[in-house]
C-alpha cells in the first residue's frame, strides 16, 4: 500500500461483489459526475480525489458518498498512490515538462520527481514554459536570478515537500496549492 497515512484511497463506496457493467473516470465524484454515470449506466466511478476524505462525521442524503451508494454506483479512489506510482501523476507531470534523467526525490516512495530541462532558462522563460506545457493561465512564482535547469515536480498540494525539492538540487519546484 503506497498511499500516505492521512489519505483515503481504495474501494470507498459500494458493494465489492457487484458486477461492474460500465466504468467512468473522473478527477472528483461531483454531483454532475454522479448524474452522468447514472445517465450512461456506469455503476463504478474511479476517481483521483477520494469521495470520503478525513473522518466521516455524518452520512446524510446530500453527501456525495450517500448519493453514490443510493444510486448503486461504487467509487474507487486512487489518490496519493496514483501520484507516486511509476507512470502516475508525478511521472506524467515530469513528462509534460519534458524533463530528462528523471529520478525519485524526497523519499523511497517518490513523492517528488526531479529531472533536467533540455536547456537552462531564466525564471520568466521557465514560467512561460510551464504555462505552455501544462496549459495553465494562472501561475504563482517566486522570482529568482538563478538559471533554471533542474526541476522538481509534485502533483497536488506539495508545499510540505519544498525543502525536499531543494535538498535534491532543484532550481525550481512545480506543484499546486502552496
């Protein structure tokens, strides 16, 4: 099991013995996703973000887990285990940035990936590069005069791994929710 201790990946909602008829993939199990699954006859949704996260304090008709169970739709979530898997979110992020010599960084699970750009860039060139490669408009960054050649990446909220990225020799760190 490669999920973090605080995570809640796995089979979260449904009957594990039910026959799977149709599967739907989604980032999150939202109301719209549940409606679409129901309309398309999907009885299993595989998500990245867990539909049940943290301690469940109540289970009421407006909760997404309740709605999924009521509709007979099972939910499997692969969160941090998908982030760190070989070929998972962090590897895809490193590939999207066209990093080479990619290595795991931070710990044996590979919560971060680190690799090299084809050529070093200024900070502003790198910000533009990331924006184009990841097709994102709003990037927050800390300016630096340092040329950027070695880049660490972490899909999701990676603020707590900033020091790991530095310790692995990153000139820049690409993550979300800092």
